[in-house]
C-alpha cells in the first residue's frame, strides 16, 4: 500500500471516530470576575465587540432609533468599525477587562447585532452581560439559543430577547421596551446570572470537557 492510500485510510478512520465521539460543549464565563450588579439608576445601552460577523450597520440603525425614542439614554458602543455612529451614540475602540466589567455594571441593556453566522458570534459578550446581571438583546442566529434564552415558553429562566437578523426596527423596539420596563430588565438579569452560576461558567465547562475525555 502506498503512502497516499495509507493516509486516505487513516483519514477515513479518524473521521469515523470523530463522528462517533461528537458532543456539544458550551463555553462558560468567569462568574467571579464578571459579578452580579443591581440594576442601574440611569439608563445606558451598551454594545461590545467587533468580530467579522458583527452587523454594525444594523446596530447603528437600531441605536439611532433608540436615541430618538429615549433621548435621555446614554448609548456606548465598543467597536473597530469605521462607520460613522448616529446622533446620540458614543463609540470607543478598546477597553481593558476591568473597564469592561465597569461598563456592564453601569448598563441597563446589552445589545448585540450580528450577521448570519455558524459560530454564535456575540456569545462571549452575552455571557459576560448575563454574569453581570444584564439583559441581552441579540440577533437570533444558529447556536445563540444555547446561551441566550429569549422565549418565556422555552427553557427557564428567560435571560434576554432575540430579534431577527438584520432587523434594526425590531432590535430598537426590544431595547426601548426593556428600558421602559425595569422589572422585566431586572428579571432577565437575574435569570442570566442564575444560568451562568449553574450552567455557563468556566468551572462547569472544564468539568464537562474533563469527563468527556476521561480525566
């Protein structure tokens, strides 16, 4: 048997084992660093992140509408995008993890707009926001429901609100609805923290992985 035949056979065997052993592992967040905070007294909408699947155009359109409907709300977006922000939206380029945790503590709502993608873009920010006790409004892409529970008829507790991809109007409406409903904001924040403490933290993730590989 030649080298190419042996390599092909090995590849097929490896792929067969991979299919047999496939398992989903959800990421987790350090809940001792991103700690729970009570709801803020002044409104702030926060958006964090700039990976390739972030939909800055939709985000800015949504936040521009939020500013029109709730002009007293501070709006901060951390982004590397060169798109000009709408009126009422302040952009920042980079923050340290300490500064990021402080922003989550001040936030009322964390908004994340993404394009269609298969790697759950926005998942990390969602986990950090949930650990901080902040409700999430995020584009409903494949996989994101493994992290953000957006429907009260799904698994409990509810932790955020999901909106259609590319729908700036729906995102703005959900953000404003949360700003106008402090009790719902607080309930979603508590739900997010509960899920992080019980399922979506780094300790739980490492234990699942160790059990799977037999450690």
